[in-house]
C-alpha cells in the first residue's frame, strides 16, 4: 500500500498480496502485545533515516503504548511528544463518509441518489444524473483532482516543480465551489461507476456541500456535532485559522526535493481542502474513533457494511488500493485484514490502521512529507507500519 492522501505520499505498508480477507492469526502466532522494544526501535529508525519527528500510539488487547522520537522544531530541538495535535489530511474522509451515512440512515439521502438531485448547480446536466453519492464516496465518479489546477507549480507542468503557488495561496481562503469547478472542468478520469476508480479530492468537497444542503449546517459543524463529539474525541476538530492550537510540531514540506532543505509549512489556510483533508487530531483520538467506528458505534452495522464494500482505486501516487466509502482496506498476509486511512497535507503525514477484529490499532504521525526519492525514510516508515500493526519485522 502507498500512503494516499490529499497529495501523493510515500510507501507506508506492504502491498496487499491476497485477493480476499485474511483472518487474524491466533494470539500465539503474533508478537507480544505491544512489543515495546520493537516499537521504540521502529520509531527511532524513522528518525535516524532522516525524519525530524515521529510519534505514535499502539493499542492491543486493552493495552496502550505511546512513543515519540525526534524533534518538533529543527531550529530549537524541541522534542516531539506522543500527544501532539497534527494535521491528519485525508483521514478526514472517513469522518465525512460517516456523516453522509448518518444522513442515509435518517432517510435524507440514498447512496444511489444522483448527485445532481441534490447539487444541480454544482453538477448539472448528464454528469449530475449519472454520478451517484456512492461514486463520490468511493472515488468512481470520474471527476478529476482539482489540486494541480489550484496549485499549478507543484505539478511541474511546463515549469520546474516549485512552491510558488503554495506561497501565493498560503493564506488565501478558497470557496469550495471554485475548487469543485476546477475539478469538474478538467478532463474526466473515467466513466461514472467504472473501476478502477481514480482518487480525487473533488469528490469529497462535493460531499461537504451535499452535507450542508441536507443538514442545513456547514459540513464541518455537522461533523463536529454528530461524529466527533459523540465519539468522545477531545482533541479533534477543524482549524479555525491558519495556526494550530495546542501542542504540535512544526511541519516540513519537501516537494519531492524541490525544497531543499524542506521548508516549514506549519501555518496555512486549510480551505484549499477542508472537507477532504482539513481535520486536526491526535493519535489517541484517531485510535478511539476507528475503534468505535469499526465496532458499529458511529454508524449502524448496515452502514458500516456499506463503508466496507471496496473497489480498486488508483491513488494519487499511481498505486492501486482497495477503497470503500471513506475507508481503505489493507491485507497483510499472516497478520490479518486492516481498515483505516492515511493522509498528508503540506508538511504533515499520518497513518491510522485498525485490525478487522478491533484487537490491534496503530496511528502515527510524521512532520516531514514529500522528501526526494529514493530515500531511507521509505523503508523505515514501512517497518514502523508493520511493527505497529503487530506484523513483525520485514
């Protein structure tokens, strides 16, 4: 699997090698829970490979391990700590999907409703009639990604990759409709409903607008009231401004080597991707949320079953992943089936995975993203993911 998210990421977990679900092995076949020495070594390995800071929480069999390695600030040497808040990127999509499923449960939506029935001004005509709510959720709409058009300098089209458009738009407040128009105005990536789908943040900006139309509340407010708070998440929310509140690390963006050394992008307006990747959270909150979601405590069991219906989707890094409705499935031979998501935004990366039986969870964050490849960080992050999942060393 490749780290997928608002932009392109790095290898994080081993590629799926099985076509169907792999049951978790018996407890005797897994490593001791949690393996503190192995987890500490894996965290330090990511730091030693060149990551400024990394922090994690692992839960297994009622036990919890938290750890951190490296620095939150390269200039001062301030260390990272396990409880820091972090921009978690496309992990936001699971929260959005859960909110949409709640509306399905209330009878305000159907998954197979044409999007144009609800958003005729944003998706008019034949496309509005052919694309359904489900297709937005699982990235089979055929709607293109808008980010290369909103930030053209990062795509390298006709010019060297640079941070020019990031800096020009760093504190700009985008309107969702203008970003959606960029995605819908680009050449389609495929026919509606065709697989493999193609990952696109345009889909989730549309879902944010859909939530607003059917609930009468901004999507961020609805999700806060009806998903975040009922799940008991104390440190999760949408940022109110360019700066993060509470303890957090500085976040460094490399733009695949175009920024050398990587540049601090800890502050910026998140309106460029709010409903797709805007959340701020902690590793503790992420594990709590996915544990409750997969236990049927956020949406109904029937809705959760819909979320787990996956299709092949081409991620922004070109890899093919198994994607449901805001959930990513990963099969690890000999270790089990995991559900979760990954995310990046400028300077920040996050992974969260929960085994299908709920028994093992790992969430970790890194404060440098899009380093120049190949790089030792790639293998070190993959090793941390395996060890965090309880899958042993590679």
